[in-house]
């Protein structure tokens, strides 16, 4: 049985950030902690959110690393307690939003963060005590602003997922204005993260038709607009559609994801310098070819339906056309051609395979991958 739950209040429009003060009041926040990073602050993207808060008392934590860590969660919790905060406002990309979700748990629950990780059976331990969260994304990629999960590197080095409906932000303010100054490389990498979400969740086998429809529409928007947004950051129509594609991918991936994310999570934990969206873009072609052999994918013509959303003429059952189109798009966007270009060596492969097999996305892939399968996908992605 597949459970469906769509509960987030979403505002998507230019100027949506100006609703922030009212959303804090609606959700009962009297002194929020604003979670962001130094890059967002330096770029001036944080200021519209602070302006929207007006004279509402608040504190700011801007120490979010590119891949959220348990150490950063502890540091933010310290600021939370010092200032007597009662809610969270995340302003930034997926890293800031995921870090805020980690704070929402750690500030209100006892014990180490790993105790609440999905693969440790921790989802049921995350209770309604979590601190309320409002998300204001400044990139169009992860969709964490509407998702029930977060990814955090815990103290033992594992990159783990934390999932609970209690973690879904109380409001998501999607303001494409905040993405207009996003650099081309980051626009491309985060955009491919959104596209990967739409593709992977559509291939996931759980029977949730509304999620399938949302994923296909998100893919169509993302595929049609990512090059425009990368080429011209001021293209407002492209920015609006990329932000929608990002949100839609995350609304849909309650179905689950798959091997792309199993590999990205594992490799990103082994080398936190690697950008998650770029890893997804590199892994996607090999995983598409692998998943094309899945019985559910063939029976329901899912590769052909992906191709239709992407505007690709004619597509066979082996997924080659879709995989090749993704590889070609990566090249046009200036993303890495493979793992070797990103500095990844085969010395990491055994660690990555072990992590992928243990990852929460492993079991929701349409075709169960073995260690040998993961090694083959890594080799094909070099």
C-alpha cells in the first residue's frame, strides 16, 4: 500500500519572500533562528528575508557547510538556545534547509542525530516536538522546502537520510527573484538535481499516480528551461519554471528515489567537497540504462514516457536515447563529463558501494542493484 500526503503550504511567485513575517506569525514563531550560509549572506540574498521579518526578534546562523554536518547542527543548536528561539527559517539552498531540519530534531530531541536516521529505524523516533520550520529556497534543485527528508553527514562520516512528516516545513516561500543572481555553474548543477528527482521518482515502483503526474510535468519544465536559466540568469520565465520543477520533484519523490541518489549520497559522504547535483547529473545516464531493464519500467513504458516529457523523438526500451540525451545536456551545461573529472578515483569504490547498499534510496529503485551492479555503474560514470 502506498501512502500519499501533500501537506505543505506553498507560495510560488516573484516577491513571495515578503510573506515571511506573516507566515512566522501564522505558525506561532515569536523568535525564529534564521539558518543560512555565508555565501547567501555575502551575495545579498539573505537581506530580503531579514527585511521581511521587520522588527520580529530573530537570530542568524550562517555557518551551514556545503554538505550539512552534525557538527554544524550542534553549532546552530547552541545559537538557538543562546537566543531562546522557538522556530526556524531556512534561507538558502538544500544544504541550509536540510541543516535547519537537523536543528529542528536536535533542539527538541535527546541523543545523537544518528539515532533518528531512517536506516537506523529513527523515523518513528522523530515526534511532533520538532521545531516548526519555514523554508525560503534560494536555489532551484533539492526541493527540500516541500520534502519530509533531510541529508546530513553524521559524526562517524556517514551521509544519512532523516525522514518524517513532522519535518515538512510549515510553509515554503518560493521566490524566483532570489535565484536571479545564481551563477551559471550552480544553476546547472542544482537544476540537474531537480531533473534527476523527477526522473528517478517517476521510475520508482510505488503506485502513486499523482506523484507520477507531478514528476512528468516537473521534468518537462526543467528540461525545457534549464539551459535558458543557465545561459541567462535574468530570464524570469526560466527561473520561475526551474523553481517549480525543483518543488515538483520533491513533491513527487515521496515515492522514493533510486540508485542515482544511493551513489550520490555514498560518494558525497566519502568526499564532502563534491556537489550533490553534479554527482546526480554524472550518475544519471548509467542508472537510466540499468533501470530500463526493470520489469515495471518496461511494462508501463516508463522510459518512453520520460522521453515524451523531454521532447525526444522515438525511444526504445533500453533507455539509450534518454541516457544519451542527459549526457549531452550535461555537456552543453558545462557540467563534469564523469567522476574522473571531479577528482574521484577508484580507491573510493568499495566504500561507495557499501554506502549505496545501505542507503535509504537503494530499496526504492525499480530494479534491486547488487554490489557488482553498483561497481558497473561507477565504472560507466568515470
